[in-house]
C-alpha cells in the first residue's frame, strides 16, 4: 500500500477511535451503576482504543516506509555492512560513505495505451519489452511505485 494511503488510513483510524472513546466516556459518565456502564465500554471505548492502536501502527509503518525510502533511494546502492555508518556519540567520528557516481534520475516509462507513468524498476513494467520512456506525456503517477 502506498505511503500516502497508509498515512491517511492511520489518521482516519486514530480519529475514529478517539471519537468512539469520547462517546463511550460520555455514555459511561451518565450511568450510576457499573452494570449499566458495561454496554458503553463494550460498544464504544474498547473498539475505540483498538482503532487508536491500529491507527498508531499504520502511522508507524508509514514513518518506517518513508525512512526506508530515504535510506535506500531508487538508483542508489544500499551501503554494505563493511562500510562505515553514521558517527556514534561514544567513539571518534566515522567518515560518511561517498555518494554514488550516478545521481541523475532515470526517466519514467509507460506502456503503449497506458495512463500511468512508472519508474523503470516498477514491478508492473519491469521486463516488458514494450515499455518506453514517457517523455512529456500527461500521465498519472503509478500508485505502486509512486514516481
């Protein structure tokens, strides 16, 4: 699922969960006896808390996906385990790895009659012999590879 959809799904789930928790709290606060409070807890507060947790998980996954994209950009090699990493606070500063030689972005591709622009490594067009550079064609971005 694209990161933008994960972000909005997480925000929507957390917001709905908060609304349910508030509704449950409001219902419980109006009842004097515990036996009459249980339906509000079962129908609003517990599902609301579950939605808040689900929204937090989706938001954390979005943040993790964005961090992975920043670390491992398309067209760049991932650092090997032998290369030095970021400086640590308990030791001497470590030299950062040199940037890759090729920093030019690869051109977007499309297929004949298609309406989406893809990165060349997109699984929807990878290996297709009829894929060609998109150029300046008015195409929508692919929801899978998000160019």
